[in-house]
C-alpha cells in the first residue's frame, strides 16, 4: 500500500506495511477491512493512532472506502459510531471509519447455544460486525 520511492530512499529503509486484522472477501474482491482492538472504545476515547490507522485502511479501498474497528465491551447500550473522512479542502466525503462494539455478554450467550437459532444469531452478529447495521 505504501512504498518508498526508490529514487528518494537514501537509507534504503523498508517500506511500511500496514496490515488489517481481517479482510472480508468475496470472489477475491475485498468487501471490507476490520481491525480488532482490546480497548473498550465505549468507555474510553479513540486514540488518534487507531483512527489514523483505520483511515489509511478505509481510503485504500476504492469501491467501498470503509474500515471498522471491532472493540470489546460489557456495556449493553454500546452502539456503533461512525467517523466520516472528509477532504480537508473540498469538504467532500472520502470514506468512513466505523467503531463497532462487540458485546462480550452477547458473545458468551450466542456461543452457549448450538441449535439452529443460535447458529442463525451468530451468523447475523458476524454480518453486523463486518458490515454494520442492516
């Protein structure tokens, strides 16, 4: 994604290699990029380093410039937040960073049920975490 210009890398440093934790693909095409964090972003603020990392992931996706942070929480009222990425000169939207809570109590409940409904709930939750609310 990022490469030093070989004509302007006098110290021959290796290029940075940002890598999201998850890339959801279909037929070889990336649908969305996800990064898991261990900080409860419902309880604590989003550090700018995390935001900048996800902005880079989002704008690297020409067809769907969205990247999401999945974070753990025990707060039942936690809801998805979205940060629009704007062109600083024109003000046009370039992409979006989504902060998606993973409710740990709900995960535990879904994993303890292995019937048809439990599997359907897990699928729906995985889809929500990958792509947001329907």
